[in-house]
């Protein structure tokens, strides 16, 4: 279950977003929504009054493409911006975890 969006923060989901995959980011890769070594935005959050925006998405990483050891993986990411400056870029195992981090970051701006 996704947490409620706080008042003052607008959240717009992409048509590519699939709620049934909130705990399985690799499903986006398996379905061809995200290509190998690529990322895709799934949502944009914005609070114009605080000059804040954020992107939530899914990213695929395959270290073999760079001749590096390790297994391929897919994760959800959250990028945070204020006044057009990057505050953070982090990865999360679930959409709920990314949303919780988004809401925490937004609340910290108050």
C-alpha cells in the first residue's frame, strides 16, 4: 500500500508505472519497459512554492556491459532537486521505500 501524498506536493505517475510491480523492479526490464543498462521515470513530484521537484523511476544495471564483475540488477531510484540543484540521488528496493524517502525529504524542507 502506497503512503498518501502530503498536501502541497503534486505527484504525477507515468503511463509506464505498474503498481503491481512496486516490489519487483526487474519486472519493468522483463516486460521491456526498461532496456538493459537504461532507466525510466515513473513519477514526478513537485512543490512549486518550495522550488522542489523529484523523480521516481526504475533503473537497470548490468556490470558485464563494462567488463565488471557482478550480477545485473534493477532498482527503483529517487532523485531530489531544489532550486534546480541536485539534493540527492538514491536507489531503493521498493516504490514504497522510495516514496517514504521522498516524503521525508519534502517534510524536511518545511
